[in-house]
């Protein structure tokens, strides 16, 4: 959870500084979610839960600041 929070904060900071546009941030998050959703290893259940959290961040608009 801490790593996800740190990454989200970094993505927000990069967007605030106009280093990474919103579309790219959403793409990074979607890629991360897809990687976790498709895992078939022994931790697959936990990784699917992580994917659900990432998808919730995307759906909630929390990955970028909105005016």
C-alpha cells in the first residue's frame, strides 16, 4: 500500500509540474493494473486486489488533480 501511495503522489507531482500529461498518467496506471490482473503466480489473488485498487484510483479521478 505504501508503494502505491508513493507512486500516486509522484504521478500527481509530475502532472502538477507539467512533466507528464494526464493521458500518460492514466496509461501508466492502466498498464500497472493490467500487469497485476493477469498475474497467475502464487500471489495472484493479492495482485488482483492491487489491480482493483489501481482501477479505483483511475475511476475516481484521484490520479490527477482537477480544478
